């Protein structure tokens, strides 16, 4: 599966979870349940995609995604993409 499709799948789960009202740990867990092979790097990339998507206009959803992206970007754990 090409890299962009992997990020798109994470993006879809991220948007869906955020619109369901999930945030922080619950949103993280939801995304990783939907995409077991997701990584923090993909989560951050999918978050940036969501933040730049003009169709996502709900301020709360954007704030939740932004907060999760920042948390994972600063976390920088051992979680890396094998194919990068």
C-alpha cells in the first residue's frame, strides 16, 4: 500500500473520531484501533492534512486534532515508519 493511502486511512479515522467527540487518549486509541499499523509519524502527518483541509471547519474538531498532533510531535517516541 502506498504511503499516501496509509496516511489517508489514519486521516479518515482521525476525522471520524474527532467528530464523534473523542479527544486526547480516547482519540489516539480510536485511531490506533482503526489503523493498528499506524505510527506517531503518520498520525502527525494525517493531523496536518486535516488541519489544512478546507472541508473541516468545526473549531472544536480542529483544536482536538491540533492538540493530538502537538502531543505526538513532541513525544517523538520509538514509533517510526519502516518504509520512510
